[in-house]
């Protein structure tokens, strides 16, 4: 069940038609079938897909695609644009009440991640110098209150609870009072997970809403949800009038088509995305990037952003200059490795790269990186600058110094030499590519459509992709 | 004897209560899948391209899975051509039969019961992504096994999520079985090790091991699971006797990826499908049986303690096609 990316699917659809000379409506239809399948495979609801495909088709049959020299890529462009628009353009922010406290209600199915997300949201608000109060409104699930208390402890935010014998409505009412008295400016109400067809429990939520008068009602949705996402979102929205959505578990390998379905039926923006197990892994949601992800094009923008945060631009520029002159030393290697590691776990980074999500077998051993670092650090400065110096006795010393074996040192040095060779080729190739892409308007083929539009250059050349870590 | 009649006779032998649970729990799936197919057939009369396209959408809408649906539709097209079928109504029995065949997946002879034997320590390991209902399923299964007269012990192997240990303890209290635990943040393999020792010395029949939810693309966390597996293997010959992957029935296509990855790194032997009641889309059962070589062993059909039921393909099919069967039975008589 290989998830082919939409980009490659479209490419092959058009390749088949190349011999015919002219691209006609039938070709577009064929391409639309691929679009449809790709979206369905990504769990976008079939009704949403249907509308979407109809809209894209209309545009695609128009002149701009048929006259283009690269219709395949044009179609992808149109799809991406429409998708981004459907996802709702801009990054949405969390509400702020005119008169504090701002009340936020978290609702959703069981196991979507409401309690965890409540904790993460508290942490997010704290970073913006807000003082959130966590309210334990899930009185049904065993130990849900305890879970929120532990989370509160971890983020150092107060937790309001009245135990599991008081109704959630009463808990919400008292919690808001409590927040006012203690000058806390956000009240985050956790609620029990419930099926959207469970009338009794949905009624309870309405009562909580009537008492708490929340400024935000956020639906927490598991990014892996299938076709049913539409029904869930629709009925929560109808009964509670949602103001936004939080998508959780987006750090998995799901394509997250549910995002599109939920947005399409509620019309409410997706405000945050849960991106990991740690409490600071709640991130503002970027609709355009999600569009790329659903299409299987990787999340290049997030990667660039991360890199910008972590990379020392000056250093990187200097390194790039040296590299262009064919220089590559152990010091440079160490630098770029350290910068790369600042970005976070390597697997996460690779996951964001287009094309990389196919490389499932790629395992990154972080410990191995640590050993490599030790080896380099056990070299003298002269050795680092001049790898040729490394004779047998020096290697022995390095192995002893780094707590590794001579074999390991040898293997690493060999890898390093290969890397150096590759680097030379790569820098040469990158130059050529740049010239070429200016002419054609589209970038590296594996980057799909987005590469052409990405302001990679403006964002600085400090992207430390110029080395290959020693994968095992 | 017609296919449905045979099935109906088989169902009659089974307990009324269980049948009812399946029928109730699957109401939604039946409405989505079977109801819509019937409506489609009524509306279309003649078979054409649009008919197939809509059929495709109905099946995909029930999360049957794109690959499986495409195969199914292709087969149907073939049948239509071969048998020169024109009326949509004539296609219905063929479709139903094909769906049933998919559900039984050539594995109808495969046992869906748990691989546990009396007179020895049996270990069941529960794995799955976050929020699918592992802990709840363990609670329900502990209840079920205890009812059957087994001595049960629980191991609180989810040392990561806040209050997961407490959650399992609450279940332990409800059901009346002991829980072996460490603190949050402890090494899960160590908890499991202790639980095995305790199980051995207390003469336990079944040890149920909880683990933290983990997304299947996190290599390190999957390694952690592999370690737990190795500990069990080393401590008890033949253990773990079952590794049950808990899947949320609301999950879409990602369920396949979960089943595959967990299958590889944790040696999954069967699937527990939770939250199949209410909103759920039973379609994923079809996809799993068709695309993966894993039996669905148990299904969660509600929130109560005894709502965990052994998966029975016949019951499942019966619940889904109850309406169709009655119609056919009538015309057959």
C-alpha cells in the first residue's frame, strides 16, 4: 500500500499522454482521477473531494493549464492553490476576551487528545506571558482528573477540580469564579470525550457552554481520523457552534486529510496542531503547509523555519564559501552536525523532507552521532584541518581517546572522505540546477511544485543540508 | 440453499444477546454501507459508469480503503461484462457476496479466539498508537477473563502518559484484579519484568501488559516496545502468547500503516478494534482482512465493562446485512 505522492501520480498520468502531442480534456479528466484518488487515500471525505475536484477541473480545463508546456506541474499548482484556499489561507490565532478571563472549552471524541492538548495549550499560553487555569471537567474517564493534575504540575499551571462527583456545569461555573478571584486570564476547560451522537452527553456540553460562555470552543480532532471526521465535526459544530479546531497526532505518518474535511464542513479555522509527545509541541497551524502534506510533498517551509531558528547564518555562509572551494574539514563537519542536531531529532527533520517519507527503513541512530562527535573531538586541531595526517598510530590514539575502536575510526574517516567527494559534486550540481531552474520556472524534480515557488534563496543559504550524517 | 440462508441458519445457533450487541453496535455502519448501497441500486436500475463511481464513493465513505475498493470495483466490472448484467438489482447479491468473502478473507478457518491455555502463565501484550483505548480494553478484557475463571494480573507498562498508571489502577479496582506498577517515567521493560516475576510467584493464569501509546513512525519508541517484547520472550518460553494491536475504528487509511509497522516491530498476532459502536465505520475491518494478514480478534461495541466481544465474521456480516437477508429470505420462500 505505497502512498504515492500526488505529484508523482500526476506525472505518470501525463507521461502516458505525452506521445499524443496535444493535451485535451480527456487528459485532464485522467489527471483529476489521480487527484481524487490521492485525496481519498489521504482520508479526505469523499464529498469534500467531489466538490474540490469539480472546482479544480473547471480551472484546469481553462487555458492556463492546456497551454502550459508542463501541464502536469500546472495541474499540481492549481490543486495546491485551491487546497490552500480551502484550508483557509492564514494562520489563525487564539481568541482574547475583551474582559479577562478568556474561556476556552475543549471538546471532542474519546482518545482525540483533549487532556494532553489542554496541558500543551497552557504551556503555549504561558510562553506568551498568560496565566492559564486548567479545569478538570472530565469526570467520567478513570484518572482523567489526575492526568490533568500531573500535566498542570509539569507546566506549573494551577488546576481546578471538584472531584468526579460534581457536575461539569458546576465545575465550569466555579472555575471561572476562581480564575477571576485569582487574576488568571485564561480558563481552559477539559471535557470528557464523547460520541457526537450521544445526546445526553452532548446536552451536558451545551449546558457547560451556557454557563461558561466560552470565547473559544475548540474541537480536538485526531489527525488520523478517517471518513467519519466530517460527521463528527458537523455535529459538534451544529450543536455547539465551534470557533476552531485543534489537530492532534500530526507527528505521525498520516497524511491528515481529516484536516481538510473538518475545515470544509465547519468553516472554522484549524488553530493549532499537536506535533509530538512533549508539552511544548503544540504549534500554530499553517494551512498552506498542510496542503503540501496532504499532497505528499513534504513540509519544506516548516523545515526552513526550524533551520532558521537554529542555524548561525554567519557561520553557515562562511562554510558554504569554503565548500565551494572544495574545502571540507572535520571542523566543518562537526559544526554542521551540531547545527543539524539543534533542529531536533533527525527523524523528525527527515520526515519533513519531500520524498523522504518513503524511506521508511531509514533509521537514524542518535547514539552513533554521539560517537562520531567523540571521534572528531579526539583529534588535534591540526588533524581536523588536515585529514591526510591521520596515520595508524594517530588513529589508535583517537580510538582510545574517544572510547571507540580503530575500526570505527577507520569507518568514519572513510565515510568522511566519501562525503567530501559527494559534497564537491553536490555544490557543482546545485549551481547548475539554479541556472536551469531559472529558465524553466520549476526547481528540483523531487521537490514537486513547491520548489519553484519557494523563496529558498531569500531565506538565506544557511541551510545545513550540506552533509550526510553517518546513517547506520 | 442460498448464501444468506446458510448464514442465517448459522447465526440462529448463536446466543441471542451477542447477536443483539453486534446488531446494535453496528447500526451506524449498516446505515452507511448497506443502506446506501441499496438506495443506490434502487435509484440506478441500469449499470453505467456513474453507478460504479457512486458505489466506489459509498465504499470509500465507510473507510473500506481505496486499494480494497478499487479491487472490488474492478471485479464487479468483470462480472458485469462476463454475465452480461444490465440491471443494477442483479448486481446486489454479487456485491454482498463479494463483501462477505472479503470479510472472511480466506481466513474464515482462522481462529479468532485468544491463544491462551489453562495451567500455564499466559501473557498478552497490548500495543497501539495514542488514544485508541488500550487501557480501557485491558480493563474490559481483565473483566472478561476473570468471569471465565482465570486469575488475572495487570502490568502498568504505560509509564509515559500522565496518570495512565492511575487509570489502569481504577480499572483494576473495578474488576478486582491486582496491578503491578512503578512510577511515571520508569523503564516499561522493568515494569513488565517485575510483573512477570509477580505473575509467576502468584500462580497467575493471564498477565495483561499495558504499554504507552506511540505513533508507529517513532523509531525510538518502537525500539522500546521491542525491548519489552524481548524481556517477555526471555522470561517465559513462548511469551508473549498474544500481541494485540488496539485500533480505533474511526481511524482512516492510517490504520493500515499502524498494523504494518506494529506488526513488524512488535509481532502483532491480532487486532482489537475499539469504538466500533455509534459513529464507527466498520469498513476498516474489510480493509484489514483484505490487505493484511491479521485477524480481528475482539471488537469494542460500547462503553460498558462487558462491551468487549470476540469478533465473529459471521455475526459481523449478519449485523451488516440483516436487512438484505430478510428481503432475500422472503423472496426465497
